[in-house]
């Protein structure tokens, strides 16, 4: 299988998305300080050679990169959705509204 | 078919003497394990010892739920696990640490099953493989299933000298003894850690065929999950999506399948290192 420019472009898109996801690991500090970042960059650099022999290695790297990306995305999406839909105790106002009542107006402060 | 709750993250399964039964009354001491603990460390690092990799949370070494020293056979896996611990905020969300869970299961083997038992359990999934059960209506769904699933089955049959055929009935198709023996042999060639990942993938995808396609890198984790959810996605497109149910579950499964795939690829062919761990 020939090394195609399309595969190279997809690899870069995945890398960009990965770095974006890694920003959420430690928000506030640069993702470049993370071990994961350094490891991924190292893998990408050592697979830069465009030759048929290392095509398989590049395929494997791309698959791993995609897997790690969907892992990070899945975790973040799951957490975000949980936060959005998690139940909370009803406020006093909501409880009153359930039976058609309204809270009395509290007197104005002087 | 009874699905055993095999991969319970960081949860001490209380085993009775007569089998793997979880007690229904949760003792007070156990409830501690059910709550998310506060993050008790600042820095996460990895260190190498005896050819294996350990995780350090500040000055403490990470341990498994059973109290064993947490050690993994490869550096990429250690880095990924360390990142899970590093990305925790105020509370430690154990349920979101999928790679840590897989490692814990591999190290502790909480259900105390032999490799052969695990292989049997994995193979049994073939009898109820999602890809094998087809609907004949609505015709659009039947067509979707044919177009998306038939090529995967074809690939599987060619690659593993199998003879799997889909059915529109409800009775499991009988699988040739030879096919089962072939697949058993193939699964036996994997080390115990890889099998933990494979079992997780099969469970999450509800399909052995899709799990194998993932292992062989024929599909990526998200594609594998979409194939597994073909019918559900079809119904949802027709009848409407319930975000707090569908999307939540999809996100969780996406992470699970991705973790399983990544885990498998990171421990494949590390049999020697893994054997050294148990000796």
C-alpha cells in the first residue's frame, strides 16, 4: 500500500484534535507539559518517513491516535452530559409550583 | 444468557465460597468504596522498575483495589494511565478511568477465572452476535444491515476460516466445531492482559465479530460502536433522540470501546513481560 497524502492529512487532523482534547486534562497549563503530549509527538515524529516499509507502522499509529482521541472525547462528552442532566433537589419555589402555589413575596428591606 | 458483571472498576467483589455471587446487602465498610474520593495528590509521574512501569501519585505508589502494587508492562500504557489520574479534578471519578480499570482487572483478576474460562465466555458471545441477527422489516433497516454488516462477516469468515451466517430468526445459528476450535486457538495465542481488553470490547460492542474487527484495525472504535448500534441509530433517527439516555450511553460506550482497543494494542505481543509479572 502506497503512502498517500490523504492518510498524512488525516493523521495531522487527528493530532490537532488530540492536542485540543489534552488541553482539558490540565486546564490553565499548556498541554505541552503533559507526558501524553510528549509521547504522542514522539510517535508522530518517528513515523514521518514516507516509505512503503513503514506504512504498517503509520497505520497502527493512526489507529492508536484515533482510539485515544475518541477515548478522551467520550470521557469529556459523558461527563458534560451527566452534569447537564443530573438530577438536583427541587428548590422551594419549584416544590410550591408543583401544587400550583407561589411563594409569598418577602417584605422590602428598608 | 447471563452476563456476568466482570469489569467492575475499583470495586471489591464479595465472593461467596460457592461461586461468584455479589452480596445484595452492601456492608457499611463497602460503601466507602462506592463514593468518589477527593483528589489527594498534586503530581503524577511514572517510574520504571524491573522492566515494568509504576504510577506515582506524589510520593505514593498507585495500588490496585486488592492492594497490589500497580504495574503495567509498557510505557505508553503507563503514560495513558498516568494521564487519567492527572486529569482528575476535585473528586476522583473512578468510573471515567477506563484504562486504569482494565489494568486493575488484569492485575487482580477479581473473578478468579482461568484463561480458558475467559476464552469460553468470550466465544459464547458468538452465539448472540449482533451482526448475525437480522430483521426483515422495515426494509430500509434490513438493507442497512446487509450493506454494513455483511462485508464485516465476510471479512471475518475469510480471515478466521469461519463459517458464520446471519439469520432472521430468533434461534442462535449453530456454529461449526471447527470454527470454534480455530477461534479458541486464536484467542489462546493472546496473553491474559489482551484477553481482558478483548472481553471488554466484546461486551461493549455486543459482538465478537466487531471486537475482532477492532483488534485487527479494520475499524476504529467509534465506527465499531456505530456498527453495533446500527439498529438503535436507525430507530432513533426515525422516532427521535433522547439526549439524556442515548447520548450519555453512547459517549460512555465510545470511551469504553476506545479504551479496550487501545489497551489491547498496547499489550499485544508483550507476553514475555506479562509472564514475568506473575512469576
